[in-house]
C-alpha cells in the first residue's frame, strides 16, 4: 500500500522556512492573498494551475511540479475514501461493431 504523499503545502512550508520568508512576504511576492497561501500551507486548499505557475516562477521549479504533487495527494485521498465505501462494479465493455 502506498504511503500518504505530502500535501504540497507541507513541502512549500519547508521551502519558505529555508528561504526565511514569512507567509505574508511570500504571499505578497506571489501576488496572492495571505489567506489563500495560508490555506495551502495548512492543507486546507489545493494548489491550482495558476498557483503552480506562480510557485514555479518564484522558486525555479518546473511547470507542473506543484500540480503533480497535488494530484498525487488527491489520488491517494480518493483511493482511501474508495476503500471505505462499497465497491463499484466494472461496466461491461461495448461489443465491437
């Protein structure tokens, strides 16, 4: 079973700490509200494509780096929720014409 991948906010929090940036300063630099950045850092909001581009420009990461991390987290959470509910039966394949 795959371990739970980190929320990108956890990783970003470490990067900001290494850079000595406060949430307020980082939000200002990224051009987003402090509340929005704080929600991401605390795992209460997901990284969007727009935020991925902003972070990539500011931190020198590749485009999609933060989104891939978010997708990995989202898929893990969805699989965990799926384990808690009744299985969904596979649909039959359509017959070839």
